[in-house]
C-alpha cells in the first residue's frame, strides 16, 4: 500500500519536458508510469543505441562469476526496457490496451526483484561499452519498480525507514550517539595524551563533518583519524548530534523520494549551524548524491556551503604540507580497492592513493584499479543483504577475491563501508589472512601531532 502523503510529495519531482504533458497527467493515476519516467531520456538512448555486442558482459563482475544468460547485463536490462516501452510509449500503451499482457513472465514479480539486485550498479559496463550504455541506470529504474511493489529487500527498506525516523541507517538514538562520542574522545585522550574533542552542534563552526554512521558506531578509527586531522590543523569544526550519518539507501533502492529526503536532514543541520564547508566521510553513495545530484541539481535551491570529500580534503592538506604523516607507523604492505561510487561515480581516484602513499611504507597497486575498477561484489547495497551471501562470495565477488590474492598485500584499504563489509567477508570466506581497513584508519595510525 502506497503512502498518499508520499505520492503527493513525489508529484512535484516529475521532471518537466521529459515525457510530455500527456505522460505527466497519467502519472498521477498510474504508479508504474510515475516510477519509470524519472530517467527516460537515458533509457531512450540505451534502447536506441544498444547493439547487444556483449562487451558489457565481458567486463561485468557478475557475469564473470557466473557466465550465463541470467547474469548478462543486456538480458537483465531487457526486462526493464520492455516495461518502459509498455507504459511510456504511445505504441506500447496502444498495444497493451488491445492485447493486455501481464507485466512479468509467469507473473513472477519476485524473480524480477531478484534479478534487479543481481546488478552491482558499479558502472563498469559504461566504461567499456562502445556507445557508453550504463546498465546501472536501467537497473536502478527496475529497482524503483521493485520498491513500488513492496519487494525491496527488508534490510535496505529498514535502513531507509531508520533514516527517516532517526537520521541514521542503524536507528541509533541521540543518546547512544553521545555515549559513543564520549567513548571515542576518551580513547583519543588515552592514546595521545591530548584533549582531542569531537565537537557537536557547534554553531558558527567553519566545517561540518559528516561520516557514515558505521564510522561512528562500528569503525571508529576512521572518525578518530579525521578528529586528529582537524585537531592538527586547528580547524573549527563540528558534527551534528542527529544528522551524523552520511549514507543513502534510497539511491540503492531506486526510490527517488527517499534518496532526496534521506540527505535533507544533514543539509538542514549544516545550514542551521552556519557552516561554510561540508566534509563528507567514506561513503560514495552519499557523496555522489549530495555533491553531484542534490547540489548540482539544486534540489533544495543553491546551498550556502561548499561540499567536498574527506579524501580531497586530506589529500590537499598533505600536498600543502599542513598535515604530516609517518609511514613507518603502517609498515605492512597495503593495497587499495576503489569503491565504485567514488571512482566511477565521483572521479575520486588519485586522492585516496596520495593519502595511502603518504601514510604507508609499502603501498602496492591492485590490478585494474581506478575508474575501471572491478566491484568488490557487494555494490548497490548487496553487502547489506545476508540472504545473498553465497552469491556475493562465489559469483559477484569472485574477481575481487582473485585480485586480492594477486596483490599479495597484508592490508586492503578501501573508501566505502559497504566495500569494507564485503571485503572482510571475502577474506574470511576464502581464508585469506588479510586486514581490511578504511583509508583514514591508516591516517589515524600515521598522523604526527606536533
């Protein structure tokens, strides 16, 4: 059952001029049309230009792990395109009115749902396609239909619900957050002998820092690393006691309404505190939505603050000599796994490497890294789905397991919480004695506090 209030709020986000006045009228009464029209210009392009040459399949991590028809990107996209034509083209609606057919073969909506979540939305296909077709766009439209039917995987749906209710995916209360911050401050004091504070709700602060909640509640070393950086340069910074989770499951589920409103609460917090710069932590989904969609798309008007990632911020401090690191503190061999959303989605490739080379004594490049990286196998929210663990280990994560062995490093550092979860499981499943870290966790070890 759809929420009537949500439907009314969504109507104003129907892109003008994309499908015409006629489609805007029927969108109010036809929920399927409303869902699949969000990105029709890209879909039309892909329908007209795809030659079904199969290059995308050769480069797809999922097809690499299981090379059969079901896992072929073109075959998966075909199902979404068929629905798109049926509901948004004149001839599709005309023939459906005369010869109505069910939306899914054998009425199997559950199978359709499974297939949409067999795409990692890593965008590797777009990097190698001769005409630039991005099957992640098609899969995301398919996931929006899955969400409309109420078949979004429960863990992703719950995370979105938690974000709306509490401002973070885990559903942690402000009291639990405050307790965690106090504990981290005590750890910093015990480790360094200094009072390194993590300020909360400081009005007039220059910098608003926004990590994913996992870097607060699970992997505190990343937050500790950023706190030390701000302390070292004397930054005037703050976090919010409520909007402390820079993540976005709405992006992974294809629900554009959720995607937009999941980041609204931390926009409001940054504006309320009067900060001039938002520095976002190690979550590519959140950064891509915030920087390249919300801000550049003017979802909430022109924002009164700048946006950057923690990688760009830290790398610039290293370049200018404002931040000093001792690579001897990280003596084990280290390699880097590019998170899909940061590399292919945001173009952030060199900055994490600059940081790791400055913070580690033995940095080794992983094969095929950079913009055309191979996904870890947990992209698109799959790392949060326990129900598909076997698929993530033996199929979608097969190539990454091979690369991790080939690099022969003792530490694999990555720039995404979902990647970190997936890589830890791969190492455990395939019995590889590897340590998986975040980038700023290694900065936390190496930073020199003068």
